[in-house]
C-alpha cells in the first residue's frame, strides 16, 4: 500500500510513519506534503499515485478542505487533527475516519481495519477503491450515531446519554437539551450539526428550534393551521409545534414509515 501524508508538523509525521510501519512494514510513504498548494500540485500530476491519504486539517497555508475544491481527490482519506469541530465537514468528503491527535496505535489500527473491511466488501476486482464504491460502502458502514453528550455543571463535566434526552432546542445562538429528569444543559452544537449526529429513527427536527426524541413523546395534538403540537412526559415551558411544511414527513416518521 502506498500512503500519502499531508501534514505540516514534523513530529506528527514521524509518529504517523512509526505507527504505519508497526501496523504493516510493507506500507510505503509515497510523499509527505505540508501545504494545500503542494498537495494540489502533487495530486494534479497523474504520474503520482497513492492508495490512501492521511490528512491533517490545519496546514501551513489553510484548511485541507480546500484541496477537495481545487483538485479531484478520488482516494480514501483518514483525517488527523487536534480539533474535533471539523468532524461533520470531514465526513462530507471521502473520509474513512477522523482521528484526534496525538495518534496512538489503537486508533490507527481501527482505521486501517475499517479500510480493509470496506475493501473486502467492494465488488470491484481492482485493488484501488473507486470513489463511488467507497461512498456507497461508507453509507452502510457509518451506522453509528452519537450516544453521549458532555455538559458542564459549574467546574464539573457530566455525560448525558441520548436516550435520556427529551429534546434539543435553540435559544438565540445557543443549543440546549432537556433531559427526562427535567434538567436543562447548554451544549456545544448547533441543531444543524445535531441532525447529522443523531439517529434519525429516534430523533427528528420538527422546526428550526426543536429536535425531538420519539421515545419521550406522550401525545401529538392537532394545532392551528393544520400544524401539530407535541407533548412530552417531562413538562416543558415552551410550545413545541411541528412546522407546517414538516407535518407530512413527521407523520411518516412518527408512524415508523419514514425510518
């Protein structure tokens, strides 16, 4: 396997190469690049080949996502970064995994095994993964959703499991959760991000301000203008109403047909 490394921190490069060699001593490093410009130039040359890309997000001249806008990158990518806020954006491109620095062997091992599993399940006889096949395989592979959320209680941090969350709601620029015990906590996510992290069989965004958990809904009432009002087992002081344009799809989701 030939691996392209896009990383501007020399210690991180050294550590990654060490981990790769530990995983498989036959792995060859095709090139090490430290910038968006150098990466675009290398990837644009048809004579340069690789089977997998390890890519840091913060490079010397910008974010590595710019590479996808400037060249056609038809290779699986494993992102490595010290920042966790780019995970959703990373999975919108052809990424296999998203690893937080400092990398350790267990993280790398799981990512490489994931890649091998995808390869084994692809129908193409070619060793090189085609982008369309990769994306299709990833859709089936990525059936895991966020099950815990960290919240702050003064100087302490608490973990709240998603099954205990009645709903997510927005107030101003902040997002909050209401738990089954009636507690409310601010969280470091926007509702748009949560839509991609939550299991769609359990959570549904009924409007710009609310994402509800089907397992905590106790009643759905016909509201004004053919809209629907949702009630929960846990009292909530705001009116939770399904927006008019989402009523048909909500009914399908609530009945199980939209899952």
